[in-house]
């Protein structure tokens, strides 16, 4: 019986890179996104061509009702869930210095990047515990896609940094709580990844990369993150719960 993975924000960018590698690893998939299903048909077809059965769950993870509805869809279609990948995220609509940033922007970013992921994890964790209690040999894991912004300060998008720092702590909290059930929880922390979210700063980072921002002098790609997540989802690191996997080309490596 194939395992089921739920990837939030999985129809594009990093999330799609993750979904591709999970499909290649033999998972069937539930893919979340906010766009209508007809707008993501090509992406879903690409995953099906890799051998995955794919369920599209349209919804906003910042919404309690949407989270509940999406998990009900997964339960109705597959009857189980083995892996949750919390990937969905938003950037501030307008980058502002923290001395000028608004509460509205803070709430917008944290409701998706932290609060939504936190309570989706809570719901999935409880479902996983029930699946273990069924005694059918269930195995599961939770993987949070965070960011180097969890520890690297960007004063013109403080709300994003705060959200990712919170998600990093959520990883530790759920890892500690779910240890007794042998459900590992991991954090994958990407660096500068070439996606639509970074499209507006390509020139800036091209120069920084050329000037040595990373040890490995190139952009990161969704494929790089997907490989790391798939390895964790397969169970290649069963005794490493709570740990951070850096996918940043050595950007945060201390250097002289």
C-alpha cells in the first residue's frame, strides 16, 4: 500500500519540487493550493505522469474551516495520511522597514506561515496518533519547510522572519510531543531559492551570489529542497527528530 503525503503550497515553486520528488519516491499525493483546480491542471498532470495518484485540495491553510475540509477530503479519498509537508507560505505584500511595517501585514504573513501551519500540524498529529492506535503498522512524519530567515535578520520583512522563527520552534515542540509515538518532525531550511517569490530580486541576488554570498556559487532550486524532503519522508533519518536540514549552499556557514 502506497504512503500518502500532503504538501501544502504544492502546485508551484518549492512545494512542486517537493511533490515531484515524493512522487518519484512512490508516494501518492494530496496537493494544496489557493488557485482553482483548472489553473493547476498542468502541474497535477506532471505529478500523475510520475506515477502518483493526486488529489487537489483547494484552500487557504490560514482558514480553520479550509484546513478541516482538506483533511476530510484526504480521509475520504485515501483513508490515511503518512507525511505532512508544511510548505505553503506568503511574503509581505510590500516590504517595509520594521519601523514602518503594519499590523495588517504582520497578521497576513503569520496567519499562513505560522498559525495555519501550527494548527494544521496539530490536526494531522492527532490523526496520526489515531492511525497508530489502529495497530496496522502505520508510520508517519511531519516536515516543516522553513527558511534561513528563521535566524538571518531581514529588517525589511520582519514579519516573515518572525513567522519562520516561530515555525522552527514549532518543529521542536511537535518533535518533543510526538516522540513517544515515534513520529519524527523535521525542519528543512532553504536559502535563496529561485521561485516566483524571489522573481523580483533576481538581479540583487545574482550579484550577491557572484560576490560570494554562498559557498556554492549558485541559486538554490526547488529540486534541491525536494531531494531533502523526500529523503526525510522516506525515513532515511529515523533517529533525527527535531533536527534542521540546511539547504542553503553554505550561505549560513560561518566564514572568515
